[in-house]
C-alpha cells in the first residue's frame, strides 16, 4: 500500500505548476491562410505591450480576444485568446505573456503540421483545463483588444496565473 502512495506522489510531482504542454491542433483556416509576415512574431510584440505587470492586472474571460492581427479585409484575423477555461474562470495578461514564447515555439516547429508560424496552443498542466490559443477567427480586433472593462474573477474563483 505504501508503494501505491509513493507512486501517486511521484505522479503528482510530474504535473507540477508551470509544466507546459503544446499542440498544433488549430482551425483549417489557420492551416491554409497565406500570410506575408510571421504572425506569431507580430502577436508576440503586441503581447509584450499588454498591461499586467505590477499593481495593474488585466483579466481575460474564456474566448475573449487578447490581441489580434487582422488578415485581408474585414474582421477576419489571427487572435490570441484563452479557450476551455473551466467554470467561468479567467486568466491574466501576465499568463499570456508567460506562455507566448511557447506559442511561438510550437508554431515555428509545427510548420509541417499546419501551424506554419501562424497558430498554435499551449497550456499549463496545473490548470486542469483550458489553453492559450493563437488561431484564425472571424471576429477580430486591431492589435490590442479591449479587455472588456477589466473583468475580475467571480467571488471564490481565483484568477489562474
């Protein structure tokens, strides 16, 4: 029985906070869109300008665009957003900044799988659900999106860092 507890403790440490995983599973539009410049580099520059250091924290809800690069005409484009966040939870701009480098990495390495320096997703295994995703959308903003009145976490629901 003690061996079982020891194995359980070992497995828990393998999924510690901060351990990241990545994927190139994105929309078909992302995989087939032809772009002139590297979308992930453009998005990374925008993410570096997000508020969220020090006392000012910006929160983003599930599916809320954080930053975008418009594509062609209209409101289509490539946007960074959190997806699949459990129970109405929110994530912070600081989290987006922390994970953006991994998005660039998976996007660049996944060129043969459809990411092509345009898309990708990353998540922290400690979250228990949800990803930070860069994908093609049909309702984008220009550059840094409005944070929707600086949404705060629901009472009893901490913002995941």
